[in-house]
C-alpha cells in the first residue's frame, strides 16, 4: 500500500470516528454499504474497505454478516482514578498540534478544481511578490478583521507560513544583537528564530491576565528593547487571553516607549469573542502575524503579516532576502477557500472540536493543576510533586506518548516550571482520551511506579 493511500484511509477513518465521538453517528446506526460509502466519499472501493476495517480494529463498529456494519456502543471516559485505559493503537504525538475537521480534505479539494484548468494553472504557478495579489490582500483583510479593527489591504504581506511571518517581522525590526521582549513562557520557534537572527530574547513577567506592562517598561529602562513579541489571545502554552483592560494598558506602555510589537494571532480564530487585537489599540506600532496552517492545513498554508505602514518596504525586503514569500499557487488556493466560505466552515467545525476535546481534558485530568480554555487546542499542566517536566516527558514517551516539557517554552534560564504542554488537536478523539487517561495514571503513580507498565484494572 502506498504511503499516501495509507494516510488517506486513516484520515477518512478519523473523520468517521469523530462523527461517532460527537454523536452524529450513534450506537446502533448502520453505516452505508461500502460501495455506497466509496461513491459518496469519491474514493476507491478498496479504500472504503480499509476504512471499515480500521473502524472495526478500533472497536468503533461491528460487521454483521448479511446485515451490514453498525456503530458499537463506546463508553465515555470517566474519572481520574487509576483506571487502566485501553491499549494505545500506536505512538501518540501530543507535541504536534494541527487540527482537522471532518470532511476537511473533501471540502478543500472541491474548491481547487478550477485551479487545475491549464490556463488557470499556468497563472497560478507563476511567482508572487511579498505583497501577493489584490484579490489575496482583500481576502486577507476580510479574514483578519475583528471588532472595529480591519487591516488595510495594502499593508498585508504574504509568507509561506506564519513562522516565516514572525521571522520577517523580527528581521525587519531588530538589528543583529538587538533585544526582543517576550513572555517568560513563549512560542519555542521564536527562540530558534532569535538564535538564527542573532537576537537576544528578554523574558518578561506575566500574570493571570497576560504580559504585565510594567515588566515591559522596566526591561526597556534597563537596556532598550528593539521590539516586543506577544500572544494576547490563547497564549501558547498557558491558554491565557488578555482582557480588554490589560490590552489597553499594554498599548499605552508601548506607545509611551515607542516600542514596535509583533502580535501573534495564529490561534485567535478559535476565540471569536476575544477582545480586539492589540493592533486596534496601538495601530501605529503593531505588526500582526496570522496564518492558515491551523485554520486550513499545514501542508497548504499561507502566512500573513500586516504592517503598521512605515515598515512595509523594510518588512517586504526582509521576506524577500529570507526566501520567505508565499508561493502563488498557495495564494490562489487560499483566496478560493476564503472567498467561497470553506475557511469559515472549517473554523466553525474546529471551534466545536476544540470545545469537545476540552471537555475530555476536564474529565480525564480531574483534580490536576491544569490551565486550559474551552477555545484552545492545548493544555498547560503543572505537574504534581515529585515530577519534573523532563522526567515526566521521558516517562510519557516510555508509554508511547509524546508531550512537550515546560523548558521548551522558557525564554530564559531559570524560568521553566515543572509542567508540560499537551497538544489536543492531532490524534483522533478516542485515541486522545486513552492517552490522557494514561498520562493521568503516570502522574498519579509517580516516577518509580510509572517506569513499569500500567497495571491491569477491571
């Protein structure tokens, strides 16, 4: 079996499993005959057979000779007690965090059909400037608008990924050796970008409402900062969303200091009721970063960088010199997904999925010190004594589960708590539940007992 076909039938099985987990398919419901299923999904009958076989292997459906295939009753995860979770089907990666909605591939591919006509395809495979196309700028402006803030289309630049947009903004704003203020716990890729650009990250204190403005001012007084990188909505990893009042205070501080800001909004689409972007309060200083990898798919992504105006050409030059501009085909695909409503429908589905996975977390990790948000696809877990972040990560790996230790997010020495971040988006729903229950068992058992296999409980 080819690798792509394997991934295809697993993705389809994941989508059916998600429908079962959310109650769209209920115990006792009959699945369509495999040939009908294949026609509806526009897949080969052999692929449909593999999908049904995978669902049987997971224990989600049962085939009855002469009658068909039916959804089985699947028990809901319960409690925090040391209950033996069922075996994991394979290693589970809770470091990666790319959400996928049921029917996502079908929805995305349906929009791309016109792009494959020879005349359109020839145009779509030409090069694109950092400024993209007028259609892309208009679509991006509509996508990013939030509350009273709507970015000017002519100030939008396009990159291959949101990571590249962060890199381009920092390269444009901060000279080699310059200082960048960041939350003490920050996006790990920013550490990598800073190292490559020879920038110094300055960890700044936060509280339950996010980055503290007085910490920014104090650090700037000690030695001038060249820029500030911040995640005001659904901060990764702590899930914090700055309230309106804190955003106003922070905007006032950066205005007083004349300090440029790189505002990362990559997860903000999951929280449509969050306050307006920081850029709404300090539009002359904020460089807004967003992208489509979480909204759409990581392999067909586009990064977005909205500049405040004066730095347009400097930012565009940084993107060109870094080789970070977006491909024309990805831009054309993005315009179609944004214009025909596909992106909005996927975002809506992913918000519902994130809420469902949050409920699973509250069930499986009851009693543990977790920071979570029903809009977020990740959890920040402060571990019980005597666990340390690295030792718990190693113990989880020994049980087939990859998590991210708190040290990966620490911007400076001595700022890493004994915690782990758990990504919720990537595994199938039922696999996530099993993994979370196993992690709870590891935490409760302690380092000595967790080195052995979990005991069998009835």
